[in-house]
């Protein structure tokens, strides 16, 4: 297929009837409002309460901000498409949506990583916690949480721009890097290597979190006070971590293999889980389990 100049992409993921789309719209907009309310509530509690201005709560606040950031890249366009008969997006709009969603995924991993570091220091090195997790260290961690994903996605976006595309049809209902890769005119070995490096980075972050919690659990077995601290502060993080890994893993498998035995509705559900479930569940998990937040919310 010859290289063509792409100005508009079309989505084929939303193929429900008008009545079904209105029902989905009603549930989707309620879910989006709840995500905004839950996350803003937790963010406000952390920002307004000086007693919560500690690394753990600051990182949690950053996690919730990222949840709002990611859903803002998906829900507005999705909701407008549900009310429209044409499901298209401009080339620049697709790149922006891909940037937001890709950054959100990476930022979620980096956020969970620095939160694991914080909990490791708090439980395994409690006497040195305030010496290690200073305001400067917390600031550097936040810079890493946001700058690493943004710089990485900018680099990959530049590669997407310079690669010629031979199609404009996306078999989903939002722009995603994997969908844009399928539209490339030819396989690019360099991009394949970069994707492999990217997966190695993600695997390293996940492995780091797992190793940190392995050491945390070992420390908790020797101390009842550490066990209480683990249940109060580490368990919510572990739930959030495994929840995000599972939903992203399902999406990755679905994207790569895309079984024809599954209906389009099931493919849609799998594709959107990582954009909906973590931002919805995370503030609830932490709000219920962390007593300082629960008593002030």
C-alpha cells in the first residue's frame, strides 16, 4: 500500500445502536463524574491538611492527579462520539490523545514505583526514614514520576510523526500507540528495538516493586508493629499495583492477539479497563484504608 497523507482517523469500535449508545453514555458520564469527585476529594484532603504533607500522601496525591489526567484524555472524546453518528478524530487530535493516554500509563507505573520505595524505607529503615525521604528527595521522585513518562512519550510521538502511514482506520474507539503502529506502511526494526527497550523498562519497574515488597513482607514477619503498618499503608498500594498490572496485561494481550472469537463489545471492555478501573478504585482503596484520610474526608 502506498504512503498517503493522513489528516483524519476513523474509529470502528463503537458500533452499537443509537439506543445502546445513549444507555452507555448515561453510565459513562456518571462514572466519569464519580472518578472526578473521588480523586478531587482525596487530592483536596491531602493538600488542605498540613498533617498529611508527608511523602506517602504526596505520592498518593500525584497518583490521583495522574488518574484525572488519563481519564481526561479518554472520556470527553468518548462521550462526544456516543452522541455522534460519525466517529472521527484529526491527526493532531489523535497524537494528543495518544500522548495523554501513553503518559498516563507510564506515570502510573513510575508513581507506584516511588510509592514502593517510600514504603520500603518506612518499614525496613524506619529510624532513617525522615533522613532519607526529605523534601528534596520527595521533589526529585515527583520529577521522575512525571518527567520520565513525558520525555519517553514525546520521543515515541516524534517517531510516530516521521513514520509514513498507509491507513486511517483504527479498530478501537480511541487513539493508542499500538493502533498507530498497525497503520505504518512497513515494519521498522529500529522501532521494534525501542519497543523492546520500553518493555524492559516497564519490566524493571514492576520487578523493583515486587522486590521491594518481598523485603517489606520479610521485615513484617519479624515485627507486629510492621504488620500493622503494612496492613494500613502497604496493602492499598499492593491492591492498586496488582489491579493496574492485570488490566494493562489484559489490554496488551488483547491488542497483540485480538481473538476473533471475542465480540467487539468484549474487546472494547478489555481495551478501556486500564483507563477506567484504576482511577475509579484507587481513591476508594486509599480513602477507606488510610485512617488519616478517612477521618478527614
